């Protein structure tokens, strides 16, 4: 028994408007930036007053990273026998 072909949903139809103009579009204009990737971090609301923007977060993390690097014990290399 074959299933009846379902009708296309209203949301599946083409929604491109006739007035969209892509004549000046450049294919792949953002591909290099996309390939670099991104790290998204969500800041909890209770610390937003301290870190209102990404620059303040980066400054704080750089200061913390310097402290962590100073306190980190140097790794010793093992010699092969």
C-alpha cells in the first residue's frame, strides 16, 4: 500500500520577494571570517555590571591569565632511557 503524497506545507513554499535585489552581492564575502570560527560565552546577569562588554571581559581574562602563568609550575621533560 502506497502512502499518499503529502501536500507541501505553507511554510515550505518559496518566500523570496520579487523586490529583493542581489545584483551587487559578492559570493563568499564572509567565508574567511566564518572559517576563523568564534567562541561565544554567555555572561551571567549578576556580573554584567562588572563586565558590560567584550573588551572588559578580555582585559580581566588577560590579567588573570598573567597571574595563572606566573603561578603555574614549569613542566619537566622526561628523558628517554
